[in-house]
C-alpha cells in the first residue's frame, strides 16, 4: 500500500459446500509503518488478523504489537449467514454476540493520528471492554483509564498535569466516573458526564466541567486564572454550552505593534451575461457543527489591561449567548 511500508503474508482455507462454506483466513503484517514524516515517531508494528467461519458463527481475532509492547488485542464472535452460491452475507440481528477489546496505547499515537500540531499529550490509555447482547441491542462492559498524563496547548499556553480519567461502560452508555487534573500549581479541574455508545451518527452526551483557580491561558500578552462550572450537552453535531465562569485574575497586554493579516475574500460577480453566470461556481461550504452558547462570565476585578499608554482595571459581568 503506497502510504505504508512493511511486509505481509496470509493464507485462505475453505471447506464445505458453496451454499454452506466454512473456513478461515489469516493475514500477518510485519514492520508496518507510515511513510509520512509526521508519523515517523510511531514505532513499527506487527498486526495479525485471523477470521474463521464455522456454521453460523464468525470469529475475528486482531492483535497489534509494537516493538516494545503489546498495544491492542480484540476478539469478536458474530452470528452470520454466509453463502458463496448464491453470494450472500448478512448478520443475524436476533442472535447473541460476544467481544473483547483490551490493551494499552501511548497517547502520543492519538496526538499523531488527530494531527495535533500545536498540542502535545504524554501518557498511556488502558482499555478493557467487553461486548454482549445482540446486534440490535448490544451491551458493553468494562473501562478505559488514563493515569498521570500531561497535556499542553502551545497556542493558548494551557498546561494540564497529573491527568487522571476513569470511564466505565454500562449497557450502551460510557460514564465518566472520574476526571481530574491540575494546572501544575494550585489550580484544579474536574469533570463528570456520559455519552451514549449508540451506533448512530449523532449520539447524545453531557459533560460537566468544574474549574478552581486554574491558570488556563498563559501567553505573552494574555494570562488568566479561571474558576466556575460549564456544562456541555447535546450531540456532537449540536452542542449547547451553559454555565458560569469567573475570571479571578487576568493580565492583558496590548502589544506595541499589531500584526495585521489581510483576509482573503471570495468575490462573486453579479449581473454577468447568462452564459458566464452558468460557468461561475461557488466554492462549496462544509457544514460546520453547531455550538450554542449561554454563558455568564464574571469579572469581579483584578482584570488588568495594559500597554500603549493604557493602564486599566476591569470589572463587570458578560452574558454570552448565541
């Protein structure tokens, strides 16, 4: 495959009849690594895949191992209907399913896959999840845990240390039972919430975030220590943010020189001849996720704006809606 390097081999065995075939397929990928330079920090991996059809059962085993440790292992047993003559493959929705996903992964892999260029994450996530029930009504058990992780956003200057997160699966819902971190000093952040593991494009969720004396903005021209509580709820495509933030202290410095960026404007000509209007096409606009705001931001004082002859202290209340 052009995006990867490595080697591969496999085998395929089929027995039975065309109407009721059985068999297994094995694939092994060794020293697999992305070609792109941005993925070079991810060590090569060995991936083994085995699938076996026996009767009306399909069993799939997948394991991923890096050079230093086993990263992830998964096993699934699914009820299926398979035929080669006539060709047919379908899942039996009313029969039982079973699965297991377990492993430990470096969070740096998540950072690379999500292309977090101006952010860094250190630590590991441990996953141990089980799957039972049926295709139409799956039941998920187990947990996912992150311990002693560190997150840094270079652009905003945000640093979170001693990150501890524990999520437990209960039925079709993942519950955030524990989530806490510090800003490296006296500030602290905690959270609780849930999200549904529904097999839909828009599953619901809720996340309650508590902030206590945390320095979450630390730039050359802006430093702020915050407190308060924010709730994010809704779905991934329609998020509502509510709550109250308190800017306990802030230092805003107006730079001596402002860098002006000239925006690029899309020009649409009107009143053109009819034939030219038909040739003209607008650049399609991607549909953005909707974020609705209903926030109260309190400035009790100690919010200083300085620079270019200005030395001021601000206080008041902002209501942000939209």
